[in-house]
C-alpha cells in the first residue's frame, strides 16, 4: 500500500514537470522594456528641425535687389528755373561773360551730382534762362519783367555791374522775387530796405580802403593822392568812401574828379594829375575804361609809384596791354591763390560748403581754357549760395529761402558769406573781404599776378612802379 502511494506521487510530479516543459515560454516579463529611453519619440524626430525652412531661405535674402528693395522709386526731378540777364554786348560784356561762365560751371556740377535734393527725396534740377541786356538799364527792367511774368522764373540772379543790378533789384522787389546778386557792390542799392535781394560782393565803400593801407606800408613817404573815377553808381560809391578814408589817414587828395562812362581819351585828366604831382593814383571804373586809363598813364610816362585801378586789373586779359600792366594793383573779390578751405573754416568756427578754391579754378580752366577771375568766382558763388539756401530750407518756398539766407554764415571757396538782417540794409554783404592783386613779372619776364595785400594773404611783396 505504501509502495503504491509513493509511486503515485512520483508519477504526478513527473507529469507536472512534463507539462511545464511543454508550456509556451512565459513571454518573458517584458524585461521591463528598458524604456528605450521612451524612445525620445525619435526625439519627435526634431521634425528635421522643422527644417528651419532653409531659414525660409531668407528668400534667397530677397536677392538684395541690386537697387533698393521695397524702397519707393526715385522721384522724377522737378525743374527749377533760374532767370537773369547778361551783357553779351556793350560796355560790361567782358566781366559779364566771366560771371556767366562761373554760373554755368556751377550748373554742370549740380547736374553731375543729380540735382538739388530735399530730405523727402524731392530733387530739383536747375535750368538757366537768360537774355542779352546789351549793358542797358532799360533792357534790364523790361527783361526781368519778362522773366517773372512770362517765363515764370522761380529765382533770379543778377546782371553784371551795380547800375544794371539796381534796375533789376527794383523789378524783383516789386514782384516779390528772391534775387542773389554778384557783380554789384554799390552801397546805395543795398540801403533801400529790400526784403528779398542778397549781395555777395564786398560793398563798394570798402573796395579801395585797403589800397590806402598798402600804400602806407610800402611807401611811407607818400603824402599826396589823386582820385579819378567813372561817374557811375558803383565807382562813385568807391570814390566817395575812399576820399574821407585817405584824408583820415593823413593823405592830401590833390585831384578828385569823375569822368563819363565810355571815356576813351584820358589826356585832360592825366594833365591835371601830372600838374598836381601826386605820389599815388587810385580810381577807375570798369574793364574798358580802367584798361585804357592804365595804358595811357604808361604811354605818357606819368611818374607815380603806386597805381590802384578798379575792376580791370583782376581780369586775366588785362595783360594784353603789355608792359603797361606791370605794377598795376587791383582790388579783387577773389583770386585763384586764396586759401579758403575746410581747415581754415574750422579754425574760424564756421561751416564750409562747396568745392575748394583749387577744385573750382582747375575745373574752370579745364572747361574754358582760361584762368578764372573774381567775376567767374562770383558767378559760381551765386548758384552755390542759392543751392545751400534750398538745402537748408528743405524747400523752394520763397519765404523759407529768405529765412535760410538770413541765417547764412559760412565759408566757401569764394570766402565768408553773411548778410545783414537790419531793416534798412537787409541783404547787404557783411563778411566777405577784398584782396589786392598786382601784375608783376617773373624771372623769365612773363607777366603774372600775385596777391600783395593783406599781408596774411600775400603770395608776393608789393612792388612800386619805377
């Protein structure tokens, strides 16, 4: 019995083992799925880093559209009509021609620069409209009226010479137009309470006072002075200021006479000069009469050591009278040797605007195959100062231009420019100063010009006539 029970237990045990061996392997308790680092759902496969849409391929960096991308297209330039008269014929044609050449050079420079630009992108392209005034006052009045009423000029520039400018200024003021003048130094014109006329030239009252100072420096023994002058507005202003200045400095004015415009025979005046035996002669008027007077003084061998003549000597063609030109001194608004520059402006505490004196002179010589005179520089300066006023005003409205000109105080290649704001003398030049040049001969015997006064500006010492 006991043997049967033991056999039965052994059988059951073996059956259990057989069943366990045959059972499917117990899906091995998922080895607790070493969470494959929670398979960083393929790190949400950094959606290929939302493929930084090829950095929204910076729209191929909006291929820097070679011009300005979405910037507004450049504005079409607007015409700016500048009107004036010039003496293509008549007594003032030499200096007037030089003045217009300077102005036309300015216009070319503005065109090369793409016009006069305002802050909002507006561009003004100047155009010149001018007529031949034949050096006649009545034509100036008629032609400026035409420029204003028919041609609709936006701004006016002046003719050459104080007499013609006076006529033009009356018309421009009556018609409420802005005018910038060159070629006009008469004090009286600018003492009428004008509102919109602005003078670039040093006033006539200061034209020859420096010559008196130079005489005192280089010929201290001189005591007597002869003054002969053209009886026009400008030359009379010069003479009327010169006489009291010379007398105040201790000189005796032994001749003080005017001659008519157009005079070609100066013998009667030369005879009076010779009889009075002065140490110096000063005066003149404009190019034609100044050249003729200088030539006749030489031909008649008038024995004076110092001669200073208005207007004519600074013109390069003055040398055409040959040896008669030597030693003649001329007051000048500008000479190529001047040293106005950005550096000198900084030293003076002033802003500088425009080209250097050398750049202007080189460009003028290249264009016209001749040296520039102060008339040429004055013409360029007219345009340059108008341009600066437009830029400063950021407008072409006349009232804003006047306000900008009233505030002008700067240095250019032409010198310092500042206008009076007093009611009676409004627009009269306040800061520009004269230099004095002299015709001399170099070592080779060739006629050349040098600045001889003031001393701080001189390129050579003044020479007395022999």
